[in-house]
C-alpha cells in the first residue's frame, strides 16, 4: 500500500490500517508534512517515505528516470543556499550591532 | 488618473498575453487543439494568480473566484461519485424505486442516511436539536474507534525506538550513536517542558540541550516548508517555460 498525500491521510492509514492489519505501508507527502512523517519512518510504521521534491528526486534517481523532480532540485538547492547565506548574514549583522551597542 | 493607468496596465498585459499566444500557435510551438487551449488557459490563470504580487486586480479576482468555484464543484462531484452514489443511491434508492433492479434495497442504510440529514438540520432553528443525535453518535464512535488506535500508533509505537538498546549486538557504531542521540534528545526536550521545577543547575543545563534539539527540529521543519513552497513555484515556472513558451526542454 502506497499513499500519496497532501493532507492527513498518511496518519489515518497508519492509525486505522497499518496498526490493525499490519501491512507494508509506504507514503509520499508534501515537503511541509515531511518532518512530521519521518518519526513514523524511524519507528518502521512506514516502510518508505518520499518527502517533498527531495524525495521525488531521490525516487527518480533510484529508478533511473531523471525528470521534473531532479531538474527542480537545481533551483531548489540554489534558493536553499541563498537562504542559508541570508541567515548567516542576518546573524552576523545582529551580533555585530549587539556588540556595538554594548561597547 | 491612477485608475486609468491601472486599467491600461491590465489591458496592455492581457493584450501582450494574447499576442504571445497567437505567435506561439502560428509558429507551431503550441498545438491548435484542446491541449493547446488548455495550456493557454493554465498559463493565463497562473499569471493572473501571480499578478497579485504586483497588486490586487480584476484578473486575480477572476482567477481566485474561479479556483474557489472549481474546487467546490470538484468536491461535490467527488462526494457524489465516491460516497453518495456507491454507498447510498445505488444500494438503497435505485432498488427502492426501480422495478428492474436485481438486488433488494439495503434498508439498514436508512439509519445512517437519517443521521446525515439530521446534521444538515443545524440550519433550522426548530429542528437543530436533532443534529445533536448525529454529533453524539459521531463523537462516541470516533472516540471508541480512535482512542485505542491513536494511543498505539502515536504513543506506544513511537516510544519503541526511544527504548531501543544502545548495544544489543549487531549494530554499527553510527547506529549506536544515533540511539544515544535519540535518548539525549528525548530526555532533554522532555525536561525542557517540565515547568514545575526551576531550570537551574543540572536541570537548567539539560533543558538548554533540549532547546538545541528543538531549534534543530524547527530548522528542519523550516527547511522543508521552504522546499514545499518553492517546489510549487518551481512547478509553475517549469510549466510556463516548458509547456507554454517551449523555452526549456
């Protein structure tokens, strides 16, 4: 059983399906839901998880058919790097201004 | 004067959109078929929605209302074909009123159907009390079915990995470190949320470790949320550049 979800159906399948009937359950979800689903992967309540665009790209690489998800990861990675740089920049500005205030 | 400039910007943008589509169809980049017009419609609606980034405008309002209407219509059709028709109309209504029906009507469905109708009586002042029967049934059944399963799935099964032995033979060093990290994370975060003890001394230090675990968790959630929102944008940009304009291959 594999559930592709943008809502709460994965948890519903775990609670009312997997728990009672003990079948293999895999899931694919949006990235926003990903962090909430990883604990179920660790506890083996999910056999596998495709989390967001990253999960989709990993799946495409696994089956050897690189398509939309893999090409989407390039801008995705660039934007993540930019956000990390902005976070670092913001922290540097914050600590510099704090030091200047206390000096 | 300002209204006029907004009007001209809107008309100019729509005119440019029409010209681009005529060029794409004339040059054969878009097929002159229902597929081609579907792509044009999708591109138009995408641009109309993103036009809100400039400011609220009639094109955005049309796309927004269209989205709400289509979503509602889609939900109604899904509800009819996935639930009402196979679970009520076909097994109960059709056999009751059709002489050609092969199966006998399932009269047991009258009870849940009545409960469903009672729920809609919330809109009637005189009969809204009947809806409480339905809510009582739904809450009672929901609690009875859900509570044992939820406790098992969300608490007991989630505790198991936390109680996994660090060294029981056969593990790699990395998996043992992982188990130790899980133990440290669970204990420190739980201690952080104990507010009946002042966070000083050893408790304070452990709760600070808990804060670090929480911050890393929030960071991961934020990263995934950024990824989720960006993938929607990337999907739309891919559609516009590849399917509509044929720039990407």
